[in-house]
């Protein structure tokens, strides 16, 4: 009872807390300058997720949320933090080997370790078990003509007959994990899966989860599958070596409760890459201390003088550089009802206005038919807006888009300091950031007038062209940085 009373009193005190922040350009510039200099300082050591640098970063963000008067809305009452488990992997390539008969296959080129694999070495005869499906009370059984799996290393096709896949009651029994466990229960000692066209292909490399099957499970590419098909009963020598380290990442979540029916999520990742191979700090001033500073400033503005027709949830994501871990985890374990989200506003690298000309890129503009009116009604700043219609999966907006939530996403784009130790606070265009923040404030205000933002799935062509545009920009960056000798 006392614990709940304390939580209640804390929430009430934060509801009534209202720090006033001067909204002049010079005041905004001063605050974001401080935010970025702290987040991209030597002491935070590149803010790699799960490190002491991440802890210092989230402590600073928490203090800023608290100062702005945001309520904590993390995993537990009274906490701004959402803790998420993560398992980092260290592959020992020279100890991961596959040999069938006298043919040696190359790691990554011919085979890969799946997320479900354990460690160890095994010898055995190869056996093709088709799709490895065995359904009780059904005539469908890939094992009916197989004499014995004991001691065998089995080859399993990840695909599933379409007629079976459409039956809801069978879906659990058709998953790769279930089929692999079935093979192991029948005496198989290791499993080689294949077929990249299977809807289960991506899940085999989902290293977010921490469960293994205590057996060797690898993915075989065309060269492996073709060899097994032409050499049934081949003798296999298989070794897998990877070190798994369990750690914890932390999202930071603050809330402005206006008792409105819908909530706007405003997010940016605060993690970066830590040290380079040369033990230099990769400061990540633009990527993404700039986006973090932007949402901190928006929190100050919206808490003190923003429109009240929406609630606002601010999330500083961890684990973006590890593969969108923080945002994916939040979407799977939200601390609010996602059905009541109006839209998600993402900020990723907004500190280098001018690096792609005097423009910012607005990504995912096709995720709502309402965006045309909102963009046209937002006050024009000194920069141009380049619109990218698709919602490609290279930042934290993507998990929300996958949940059917409209996306607005601003970035000033790539530059030659991206992911290098040269991305420092001294290279940030602070005046440009002030204009982007004020533009974003007006964008949010205009979206309030629009009411509930309608979601629209992006057409395949728009999604493809957005991916292609990003790919070629990335290729141009890699090519030019390579010429300059950057790491």
C-alpha cells in the first residue's frame, strides 16, 4: 500500500511540476548545445548500449525529463527506465567449421550459425528429412519413410506447404523451433536448415532472444544443399563456437498526460558505437546526440506551452546501433496502449543541416494521407524539405510503422563523419538545429489541428525507391570515405 501511495504522490507532483523555459532562439541554442556536449563528451565514451557510457547518458536524459516535468512511464512505477535483456555474440570464425566428406565449406559464404545454435563439435552422417513436419492424427509425416534419425545430422527445408500454413491450429507445429525439436527428439544430433524463400528465414537470425536449443543449428546455402542432394549419406564434421554475453539495455520513457484520447510518440535513439577498432571514441554527436537533444527540447516546449489535444510520450531508445533493439522491444512491450497512438515522430541525425544542401529529409511521408496537409500548413523555415515516401527499416520508426502507426521522421542526412571518431559536437550546426526544432513544434501543432492521423500502408514501389535512395546515398558515403582512408 505504501509503495502505491508513493507512486501516486510522485505522479501528482510531476503533473503539477511546470518548469518554465525561455523559448528564444538563443535559449534553445544554449540548451541543445549543452545537451549535445554532455552526450558526446569523453566521459560517456561513445554511449555504447549496455556500457557505463550508456548509464551516464540515460542518467542525464532522466534528469532532463524530470526537470521538464515529465512523468516516468518506464517498466516499473516511478521509473523512467525500461530495461531490456540483450545477448551479445562473439563469433569465433576460425573455430566454426563445416566439412562433408572431403569438401570444406566456407563460413558465411556457404553456411551461417543460426540464433538457436549451441556450441560444440559433432560428427555424423547427413540425412535429408524434407521439411521435417510430423503431424499427429494426420497423414502428413516427413518421417514416415525414414528408418532412423539417431546420430544423424539432418538437413531440413524451412518452407511449409501453403495448405498447412493457412490452418491456425497447426501454426505452432510448423515453426522452425518446433520442427527442430522434433528432429532432435527422434535422435538427430544437429540440424542444417535451408531455403531463404521461407517466411521463417529471417527468424533464424533473430539474435535478440536468449534461448538456444543446446544443439548445433546452422543455415546452409545453395552450395551445401546441392552437395547434400548429390551425395546422400555424406560424412559430416561440424563445429560451432560463439560466446554469448547477457547484458541489459535501457530505454528512457517520459510522459505528458493531457488526459487526451490519443498520444503522440516522440523518439530518438541515444546510443552510439563506443570505441573504434583503434580505441578512439566514436562520439556520435550527430548520430544521435542531436536527435536526443531535439526531443529533450520538444519535451520542454510541449510540457510548458504545447497544445493539450494529445498526450506526449517521449522515448530515448537504446540499442538502435545493435539493430533497432530498443524500439523493437518497446513495440513488443509498450507501456501505453499502442491502439491509442496518433503517430510516431522520429529524430535521427538532425545536427548537420547543410551536409546534403540546405535541406532536411522527411521520411515516411506516405504513411498517412493527412501528411500532405500537415506539411503544407507547417511554417516554412530557411531550409527545404525533401520528402521520402517510404518507411525503410533503418531507424527506430520502423517497429511502429509495422504496428500500423503513421510515421513522421526528420533527418539532415549522411556525411563523411558518420560512424567515425570525427562526429564531434564542434561540427554540429546548432542554428540549423534550432530551426528544425521550431519547425517540428509547428508541425506538431498543425497535426493537432488535423486530429487523428490516419495510417496508410506504403506502396511497394514507394518502399523500394526509398530503400534504393538510402542504399545509393550509403554507397556514395562508403566510396568517398574509403577514398579518404576513413575507418
